[in-house]
C-alpha cells in the first residue's frame, strides 16, 4: 500500500513537471501571475482578489491568476515565492504581511527573474518593480482630523489600535498623532490594541465607557471593524452614538451602512485600484510598451508607462453623498 | 455476575462521591483567589463595582463561559476539544445567514435562525464524537483537525466576508435585556443550571465522571462508554454554536474570523477551576469561577489602563499563579 502511494506520488510529480514545461513551450499566450496576499481571512483581501480576478485581461484569458494565501505568516509567504520561482511564474503581485521579512521573498523572485509589484502594504526592498498603494499615514491623519472636527476641536478621545507592530498600525498611529499634535486641546484618554477585531473592540470600549463615564467624546478606530465595535458598545450602554465623534478606515460594507446612518466617518481604501493597477504595471513590464493599461484608477493618476516607483492611490472619504453609489459598487463586487 | 457488576457500579459511585467532595473543597481555593482579585480591583478602581461594570464583566464572560461549560463535559471524560472557537464561528455565520438578506437565504424568525446555527454546531460536534468514541482516534488529533475543518467551512460558506444586515429581532440574543439583566448572561446562567442538573442529578452525569475516572471499569460496570464520550462532543459543539450566535448578535454581523484562539481561554477556565486534564475529577462550579476570573482579569486590566504588552504577561501569570496556589494549598 505504502509503495503504491509512493509510486503514484512520483508519477504525479513527473507528469506535473512535464505539463508545466509543456505549457511554457506552447508560446507565451497565457501569462501566469501569482498574487501573494497576506491573508484571505480579511474582508479587504477578499475584495482585492475579487477585483483582481475581474481585471479585463484576466477575464479574457490573457492572464492566469493564482492566489496564494499567506495566512498572516511571513515564512509561509517566503515559501510561496520559492514555489513561484520553481514553477516559472511570469510575474508576481505581493501584499506582504511584514514590511521587513517581505524583502527576502522579493529577493527570491528577483533571483528567478520574476518581476514583483507591491500592492496595498509596503515592503522594504529596492528590488520591487513598483508599488501601488495608499499612504496609511495620510489616512490616520485624515480620520483623526475628522474626529477632532466632529468634537469641535477639544475634548477627550480614545484610540483603538491595530495589532502592535504591523505597518498599518504603525503608520496610521503616526498619522493619528500628527493630527492630535496640531490640537493640544484634545486629550488622548486611552490607547490600546483590539487587533483589528470588532468583538475585541466592543469589550474594550465597554470597559472604557465604564472607567471614564461621560468623559469620552471621540473614538479613533484604526480600522472600520474596531470603530464598529465601539459603536456597538456605545449603543449597548444606551448612549447616543451621535454624541460621539467616531471614525474608521478601510470602507468595509458594514461601515458604509453605518456612515449612511450618520453614526461614523470612514475612509475607503480602493481595493480595485490597488489590485488592477498593480496588474497593469506588471503587464506593462512583461509585455512591453504595446500594453494598454485597463484599470479605472488611471483616469485619476498618471500611468506613465508603469515606470514610477510608487503609485499613490487616493483615499476616498465616504460621505452621505457618495455612500449609495459606493454601496452599489460593493454589492456588485461581493455577489456571493 | 450481575451482582458483581452492581457492586462495581456502587464502588464507582462512592469513588465519585469522594472525588466530588475533594473537588468541592478545592473550589474554595480558587474562589478565595477570585474574591481577593475582586477586592484588590475594587480598591484600586472603585468603578469596578458599578452595577453596569459588573454586567459588562458578566456579558463579556458569557461566551467564554458557555465554551468552558462544554469543555468541562469533555475534559471530565478525559478528552479535549480544540475546535470550540472554529465551531463558534461556523455556528455564528450559519445562524447569521438565516437572519439576514445578505446571502439570499431569507430572513427567518430568530429562533429558527438560531436553531439552524445550533444544528450546525451539533453536526460538527457529532462528527468529532463518532471519530473519537467509535474509531478511537485521540481527541486531541480529531478536534485539532476539526479546528481547521470548521474554520475552512466557515470561510467557504461566507466566501471570507462578514455577513452584514442582521435582522433586528435576532440581535436580542446578544443585546437584549430581561429585567435589566443582559440576555447573554441569562443564557449563560440557564445553561449553567441545566448543566449542573445534568452532571450532578442524573445517571448520565455520574457516568461522565465514571468514564473519565476509569473508562475500562466504567465499561465493565455496564456503562455505554462510547455513547457517553460521543455525547460530550455533541454538547460541546452545541454550546460553541450557542456562543457563536451570541457573538453574532453582539457584533451585529456574522464574522468568519471570530473565535480564534477561544479554545485557549476555555481550557484555561476549566483548568483554573480545578478540573483535572486527565479526566474524572473536577466540578462545574470551579469552571464558572475560572471563566469569571478570566473575565475579571481582562476587564480589570482595561480599567487600570495597563498597556497591551503587560496585559498579556499579567494574564498568563495570574492563570499559572491561581493554579499554583491551589495545588500548594491542596498539598498542605
């Protein structure tokens, strides 16, 4: 039985390599692109990969996308790049879990001659072909500014942070602090992580409402999920959510619904622009000047042949005016 | 032959009696530690004793409390259930999908949606139960596998995205109140009472202790050990799904990534409560104190504004310390 299994396994490996080799020889009609994302458990990464698969060149069959789930582990992502190298992928899109550890994965790809475009989260590497993402410092600044405005420029705020040490937490915090430094009348009562989690933020806010009764004026959630948890705690304590200034980042569906009810402010991170824009840059490098980029984002920022080192995708504040249109767009993207 | 079996059963029963007496005695150790912590916290932070905060602690404890009760049943038989957090997520999203228009399954009455969620939990628990009871695969391995399977099923079912727009009526499970007491706390309390009756007032409960104490002798004395072992995983699955339903109603969304690492807090509550990991010894009341202790630690450290880094260290140290003190006291 064991021998049989071993034989079958070997046969499978051999046919696998033959098949892979065959596909490559048949003329470069289909480009194999690997999309290594930090984790498919996050709603944002689901939106990102769905948007990528809806890119016109993927739909037409010019590009074949393989999504690698990094499972929030830098060493898993490293192994996935090694797989892409041995399987001879034509290019890779990379959303690293860790800004420093990601560099080794990019180096692995470079040694195998695979161009890598970063998207959404940063990686500290000079070998990256280009990076298309949004500036987390700016969003942190924007959301803090909005909370300060909502509470009238003075009062007490609490900050609910992402997992300590993740680049989004570090950079959004920098942005939060920059805005707060401009307003010395706003005091930070508490600052604590809830690990991007709605349930954790709910408990945290319940406890804060108790330890600072009647003192909290604003909540800066470093993502939407945690801001939503805070809203839940406020409602549970029978307080009026509209008495609080609350903001989050990302533009997840529930946050859009909350914006519609005037409970919070959110800033949309454009997953479609980051994913499809990244693929355009990669294809421009692989195919050459004849390639025409297809993503909508190039209507707003200059493509420049895909030669820029950094493409900054603008944040979109979600307002009562644009929320219905954004929700409709989201509905289309998340059709189950 | 019949006589000797009867005699053995009696022996098992009397053994259980002394074991449960001992366990009762050891409860007080944890209870004293728990009281000490409460006193220290109320001096350091008078807000701690506000009725609203006490309700907060109870509400925050209720989910882990439910998981811990199920875990107590399992651990009393000498098993372990590592899949509670994943089954919680699965039960939660299944119930959510029948209480929201987001998945095209229609909005059903809360009891129907919750019932389907509970069935999902029972089903997964039953799969583990069969593998462990009938096929004798170690519980650690089966539930470790189930941890991964149930989480994967949750992501497949939801396509990795939260289920929004939960029906208002359904939210009562997490946010409702009866006579000023949060509904999750009532669910937790009722579950505790029912479980206490099952464990201490029925033959089934005595058999659970017997199986955990010595499976072979229980079998010889005529206990259907397979059935007992099978059912504790079903109970654990059911209570995990119940926790998931409360979590969904509390956060107003079916969250596929909910409940990660919850098994650790549930096991910690059981162990703090004095239940032996090798089975057969321990008491449900200890588990409840254990769960409350963890809830109070989390709440207290938030109230005292202890930094996140220290919070983790302190929590771990208190867990080990509580059990250490208890075992030192027992030695004396």
